[in-house]
C-alpha cells in the first residue's frame, strides 16, 4: 500500500510518499480502507515536532478518516468487512489502509459523503466542546471568533449561531470574511487592517465580547482579551499564527474574566461518555443539514505535502481533504 511517511521532523516537503506493508488487525482492531483523510492545522505542527502530542518517528500523519472496513480482529463483533465507517485517530490516516482500535471508528450514515465524514469530528468536535463545555455559551451572548475562516473557526461560527449567539468573525482578508458571512457570521473584522480591540468594542456597544474563540494566538490574543466583557470567557484553542502569547495577568483580574484551555482530544479520551453525547448532537445537526463542513479542495495522496503547504500559507477556507485511493 501507499502511505505518507514522516521519516524525519521538518516541513511538509520532507514527507515521503512510500510503499509500506499493509497492516493486519490485532484482536480488538479493524483495518480500514481509507478513502479520504482530511487535514487539520495540527498536522502541520506534528510533522515538525511542535505539537503537544509527539508520535515516534517514523510515522504516518493524518487523523480524520472515512472509508470501509477491510478486515476485523477476532474480538470485534459490532463491525464487519465492507461496513462504511469514519473515525478519528492520533495519527496514521494518510495511508491507503490503517489498523485502528475498533472503538475509534463509527458507522457512517448513507446520507453522509466520505469527504464530509472525514471533515467532521476534529473541527466540530473541538468547537462544540469549546463553546458548550468550556465556555458554557448562552443564547444572546456575543461570540468573537479569531481565525474564523479556517476549519475550527468556521465550525465555531456555525455552532455559535446554532447555540443562539451573536457571532463576530475575524480574519485576514476580505475574501475570507465573505466566506465567514456565508457561514452565518453577523459581523466581521479584518484584523490585518482594523484595530481588533477597538472594533470589538464598537460592535458590542462598548460592552465587549462574552466569549472569544482563539485558535491563532500570537499578537492577536492580547488586544482580543482587552476587548473582553465582564466575566467573559477566553478560549485558548491553538496557536496557528505562530508564537504562543504571554498574557499580562492584570487583564483577567480587572475584567473578572476567565482564560480557559481547550484540548478536546485529551478530554474526549478522559470523558468518552460525555464526548459521545456531544458527538450524537453533532451527528443529529449534520443529518438535519444544519452543519455541513466546507471542503476547500481535494488532493491526491501523493500531493499531501502541497496540501499542507497551502494550509501553512493560510490559503485555505474550511477543510482540505486527501483522497487516499
């Protein structure tokens, strides 16, 4: 089988497209024929050794997959060969076949395409956990989303509207902000051209944001935090813009606000029942057509490096998908 292999840590150009042994399932595993694997910004960090999770080298990156069961382990009873499935893995998804624990994949509804199924769990799972469990977002509150045109950012817009919030989307270009409007944003801020703190204050009649969703970090974090409302919640989701910001702690003191970490993957492993409840709600919304991941482009497996470079260059709106067969 063919697979993308990270033989040494580095940029996407260092990844190799190699012939690898086809896996066999262990007792409680299944082998999935991977039709598609979507990309997430953490993929660009994992291959450089810059993410909080560091798999041993060599490894195959990729976490969100959709495909069908190729083989089942002897202890697996709820899945059979040929079943369409989707799931979330720590790594290994950018390959034509992957062996995974049977509990890591779920039956794929016939109404859901492979591309949508593979673009669903990471982005909407992260954003729903952030807004529901960590921020406890309430209807009528103002939600500000930084990096709003990306995968998790656009998911936060959609979910924020479903949860009854007024959503202000922030992005770097007019084209990206137009996309955010299409996703349901009420107001937009081009933070490369406008002062972020001032515009948030203006758009909230001086009250500030109740919840700020921040997957970008860097120099955007402090001005956004300074535009926080009294008893607001600042969600630390990631650092796609580069630097991890250093925050003056007098700001949360003066605003009586909370800076809240969001690490959905770890939470989902520690609280699987709660995560299942969230996932079922997301699946219901998806079935009802209320949340549909935006697919920016589909790349063949041997062009994975190019796709990741597009993501690192901030050229992607929504999700990138890799076709593995």
